């Protein structure tokens, strides 16, 4: 609470006195282009990832937003062409596993491209996959156990709330078929009821962390896991019209999580690997910082969050992200793949960190151009 009050007091100061840099919109676009171009030119930096993998899907989501901005402002369709080549190479298929949230994540971008280009082939595989799952829902447990595949058929880890729900929300928006949104709502609420700590207003990564504690005695809540959740909420809210009966639930959860995460931003502008014990994980972490800053900037742009209170948080987060970009465009300090954090160094990068950076940059650009107007 003290941290949020401080943010509100800071908001009363002119921007130049708050301690965060205020970039020009052109500067935001320039660094986004540098990061996007580096990623496209250096795919091997992230190892040999399956192009339908969740790590790639998060990149594509950010790249799609950047593609729209680049085409709209500069008539540059380079990034759309890059996404189209990938989709066509895989015949617009989702990943191989029928129920696994990670393997449906790429479909969010395939559906967005279908909206833009109207090619039937872009959405039919996703239609087939989601119709089957909705008609034959898994009865697996939410108690995740990697030795039992059935526990990965449900959204049993919090990151899954970014991977799968936006796809079902988009399918509902495209078809008007209530089965998609009702399925999404039922599964989302089950995961939230299971993994959301209503005292701390944060999500456990999965049930195995319920009784674990950090070195300082706090409960264990990972920065990136909660970042995936709030970013996924933004993706869902973009699809749900105000008249939808489920929207109030997701909006309320978003506001609660946004307030809590804003309180937990570190003085350096980052959200670290552990939200309640950042001292144990002092390295900067750009994937959590990217997704959280994206979500807060989205909330300001949509009028869900008070601009004066949250603008300093967003700009501080954006400054932290840009500080992690090398002159050639490589984004560093991205936490490696894993359920829990490992050591993070400046030379570490991953595609999902770049996706988060591009999502954030698009919202910051909108925020700054709206402010200028």
C-alpha cells in the first residue's frame, strides 16, 4: 500500500521530476525495430526451437502487434510477411498435443492473421482443434505432475493462462459460438480458484509451491508466472465486448493484479524473478518486466487504470527494458526456460522476452502519442 501511495504522490509531479525518462514516440519505434530485426536475423541465438513452440508463440504475439504498427505508420509490411512465411510453412497448424495449453498458443496469431487476410486455411486447423477440445473436455487434475501427461491437459500452471484462454476468446469473437467462451470461462475460473492467493493477490506457479517459502520467509510467487497471467488477461479483455457477461470477472481480476504488481516494482524499474523476495534474485529480468509493463500500459491506454498513478510505473519499466538492449538490438537478462528461476545474465535472451518487449513498446508508443495529442 505504501508503494502505491508513493506512486500516486509521484504522479502529482511533472514528468521530468519523477525520475523516469520520457522517450519520444519515434525513439520507441526505433528501438522496437532494432530488437525485432535482431531477433529475425539471429534465430539460432535461442537454440533450435520448434516454430510452433510456446516460446515462439509469445514472440509472434508481440511481432504481430509490431507488424501492425510498422505497417500503419511506415507502410512497412516486412514483419507481416515474416509471420505469413512461418504460418504457411506449417499449414497454420497448432502444436501437436491436443490439450496442452502451450501447443495452442500459436493459434492466437494465426487467428489474427485470418482476420487481416481472410484466408480460410489460416483458421480451419484451430477451429478443428478447439471444437474437439470443447466437445471433449479433459477430466485431468489441476495438480501438475510432469511424470503424468494428463496433468498437463488442464491449465494447471499459471503460465497457461496466457497460452490458451486468448485463443478461445478469439474463437468466440470470430464465430459467436458461446461454447468457446463458456469453456474458457469454466477452465479459467477453475485454475484461478486453485492457484490464486487471495491474501497476496498473486498466482502460484503451480500447486507444488503452496507450502514452499523464500529465504526471507515469504510465499513463493514468480515474477514471470504472474506476468504471463496479467498479459494474458489483457489479451482476453481485448476480445470480450463490454456486454459480455463474463467480462466483469476478468476486468476485476486484472485490476486487482495490476494494483498488486505495481506495488512490487523494484527501484531499478524491473520486476525480479521472485516478487516477494527480490533480494534473493537480484539480477534484472526482462520477460517478467516486459509482460507486466505491457499490461499496465494497456490498462492506462484503455482507461482501466488511472493514468497519473500508473504512468510513472510504465515509463520506469520501459526504461529498464531499453537499458537491457544491446546496440545491435539483442535483448538481454531474459530468464531461461524452467518452472523456477535460474541465474540470469545480460547475455541471456529468449524469444518470449522479445515478444514481451514488442508488446510493451506498442502500448508505450500509443500511450505517448495519445499524451502528445
